[in-house]
C-alpha cells in the first residue's frame, strides 16, 4: 500500500482508524481502503451510518451557533477528528468574529490535517491529546494561549464518549474537564445509543461488532447513562434528545430515520 503524502510516517496505514472511518462516512478523502472496508462492513448492518454522522455534524454546527449567540467566544473541541467543511472555528467566527478554538484529537492524521487547515489562523490551534488525560489537555500551550478558563467556554464532546469503555471511566474525565470550566460554560455532547435506531438491536449490534473487531469498541449507552455526563449542568431546552430534535432549523420529520439514532444535548454550568 502506497503511503500518500498527507499521511504522517508515524501511523500504521494497515490499521483502521475511527476518525478516518468517520471521514469516509462524511464523504471525505482522507481515508484508506482499510478504513473504507471497515465502514462498508458496518454499513452492511446499518446502512444509515452516514446519515447518523451527518446529523452529528449538523447538530454540532447548531450548538456552536447557539453558544456564540449566547456570548461564548471560546471553544474546546475534544475528539475533533479530520477537518471537514463547516468546522467549529468557521461556524463560530461567522457568529462571533475573533472566537478562539482549540481542537484536540489523538489521531495523528486528524492532528496533521488540522495543523494544515489552521495554518495562518491566530485564533485556532490543535492539540495532540487524549480525552482520558484532561490535565494534560488543559495544561497544553495551545489551551493556555487561546482559552481563558476564568471565562465561559463551550466544551464539545461530539461523537467521542461512545468510544470510551466504562472501565476507563469516561464520567471521571468529563467531570475533571467540567470542574475546570467557569460558570456559564456549556457542555455540547452527542452519544450513540441503541435507542431510536430504526433496526432491531441485534442487527445494529452487527455494526457495533465491526468496531470491536478493529479494536475501537463502540459503547452504546442508554439515555439515562448518557444523561449522567451532564451531572452538575442545567440542561438547555429541549434537553437530551435525538439529534434532529435539538433546536432544528427545519422540520425534524423530514430527516432520515437513521438521523434520530443516539442523543444530543447541551448543558450550562451554574
């Protein structure tokens, strides 16, 4: 397999990557055949996976605009993935010029492309970091330069927590990040769930098994389990709901049924 110029030498291009699979679902070009093969295997069980990812991105953009309209001009996007059209810094800047954004991801491809996209942007940067090491993220030079933790921040955890197993205690990681945020900050979150998937759970489980096979387990949590991430936050209306139902710009009923898989919500610190 020939290594393209955009692929860092440090990555094993024979092993599928969650962020590159996500890029494939969104119609991106920064993925390898091994990623596409894993995505196609998962889509044999859940053909609507691209629709779910598109709903994730659409919710993220609405939530960023909401945060900017609420006066927030600092965004910390953990698990940001490979840059695609309509990134956080682009959406935020349109609503609030001068907004500052720090992206965080552990995938070298996502980090390398973020660095390329952000070249020349003084108000945005990227950190190679791990959600399970919040202190390292918060102490990074990029965060210290761009984010003032004494003022409200929008913390984005979009489509990342369902890749953290219970034994790694994602609740503790979110709590540690939340404790560092100033009053008035927002937590923006989406999470996969068997609830609302327009398929029997056994069939959807086939797609989950694909992620398990590539050593990136997909943890499908219940709405109640997902709501626990918002402990200490006041939920913004309409609460924790399927993605198309969070402050829709059109008619949710017009959305593809797969778009309602999983949950999205925004919480505000007191």
